[in-house]
C-alpha cells in the first residue's frame, strides 16, 4: 500500500509517470524503508495506465464484496424467530435484577 500511496501522491503532484527514484524520495521523506522488488512491481503494474479508470474498477470490485455480514445474519435470525429471543431476554433481566439486590449486602462501597 505504501508504494501505491506514494505513486498516487506523485501523480497528484503533477508527475504523470513517476519513477522509482520519485517514489523513493517521497517514502524517504517520511522515513519509510523501500523494498526495490515491491516498488518495481508497483511501477510496472501502473505504468501507462489511467489511474482514475483503475480506481473506478477497484471501487466496483469492492462494492460487490461482502463486508461485516454478521449483523445482517443476526438481523435475519431475529426476524425469523423473534418471539423466543424476546422471552429469553425477559428471563435474563429477571435474573440480573435478583443478583443486583444480593450484591449490596447491606452496605455501600463508599460508606
């Protein structure tokens, strides 16, 4: 990611085709060590390509990728069998109330 970010910074700065030296200068300015193999791979993959098109293509791929699906599955499960879950919550609440009354033992923490 650091190499792609530095490449994009160079392009935003007006350099249409950043070189390895340009990217190294950017990364050196924030004390990031450069792996020449990874840097050359990024440059070879991005060279001659239209960055706005690449970003749009990536955005389209990300939008089709599921993320954080746990809440949707939980919501669907609750909708399917919501009544038993509500009964369980009521029972748990009663148990917690009983425990709270036993916890004070007749004196407070700061008395």
